[in-house]
C-alpha cells in the first residue's frame, strides 16, 4: 500500500505544478476524486468498462466467477457449452492451445501456470527444477510477473510440464 500512497503524492505534486486549475478544483471539492482529476488533466487514461470488468474478474473468487458465468448463461449471453466452471478454466487451454507467442508466454498460459502453482504450492524456482533447469534461474518468475521473454528450451519444457500437470 505504501507504493499507492507514494504514487498519490507524486500525482498530486504533478497536478499542482502542471495543472493548477484542476488541482485547485480538486482541493475545493468540485472534482470528486484524485483519479477523476488526473483523467481531466490528461495524466491518466479513463478506464473503460472492459478494463473495470477485467479488474473485477481477476479479484473475484472462484464461486463469484461461477455465479457470474451462470448469470451470463441465464441471460443468453453465453452458451452452456462455452461456460465451464472457473475451476475447469485453467487446465483446459494448455493441452492443445499454444502457450507462447515467440518467446513470450500467452496470458492463458500464465494463468494456468499460476493456477497450478497455487494448487501445488509451488514457486517459479520449483517449476524450473521440475523441468530440468537450475532452481535459481529467475527467468520464469520474470516472465510470469513482468512478461519477460523466455528461452525457447524453457518454453518447450513448460509446454510438456503443463501437459503433465493438466491431467492431475
């Protein structure tokens, strides 16, 4: 949470120095939130409904996701064949779908790897060791967190590891 407060301080200082009229309107209460003031000033982009939906989906529990998928199905926005439970979502794509585009993991593969890591209580170093690389190799951790590239040998080994773990 400290980073968020530091970001707020930085944003307020920038607002005060670069957009004094917006800053004064924010302090006077004419603009309801710092985020809205930053959007008005053009410092931050306005979040779309899709951005908000994605954010809510990532924060939702499995039961909330299942309830949402059921609601979509009931409204006819999602077919019953296309609405598996969220517990089944992480393991389905990796068996047949590609896991990377070039040297970068796809978001679906990252989600599946993280789901298996949570289920088996693994760390990226544990996976690296399981696929035959040194456990202190941080490349998988960087790929999962920062979207960094991986060696093709690591991607090939990860594909096999995902295939083996999808059956568990």
